C-alpha cells in the first residue's frame, strides 16, 4: 500500500483531515480537494490510484463528478468510493445510493460517519 495516492473530494475540511491522517498512517499519500470542480482538476493532474468522493457538495455534486470521471479516458478505470450522509434519509431521491449504483460506476458506498477500519480495508482491496 505504500505510496498509493488517494484523492479525497469532500467539502468538509474535518472529514478530509481525518481521512488524510488515516491514510498517512497506512503509508498512503492523501490528496485533498474541497469541492467537485477542484477534485476533477486534481484527479486529472495527479492521476490518483483511488478516489473517495462525497455525494453532496455545493459546486458540483458527487454524482456529476463520478459521471465525468467515468467518461475520462485516463481516469475511467480509477476506483471510486462514494460517501454519503443522506442514504437513510433520502432513499427516494436522486441522492439515494441505490439509484446512483444503477447509473454510476461507484466501487463502494459508505455512510457518514465512516467506519475507519472498514474504509481502510476496502481501499486496500481496491488498490492492490
């Protein structure tokens, strides 16, 4: 896992910092973006090994970002883990993971707050 570059795209600085510290503790290199637009730019310039992507962000939501990533020739195969704080409250909306899984290439979903051990385990499985 050493040296794997993981891009965290989330507009919550506390979550980005916590996940960054978790990844550093596992020998991975976290990259941080605080919105969808910035995240896409960073993904294109840095070519991360995996992307952790928040669903609800003000400038560009995670679904729109994931769709752009999937269409990108160099990033289309990059594993994506989606994070959501709305899954249990919005199961009948466009933010529901069930709807997104049908239309997006997300490799995994985690509800916030994220279980750190489960997140690290899944990241390691996806970036072998």
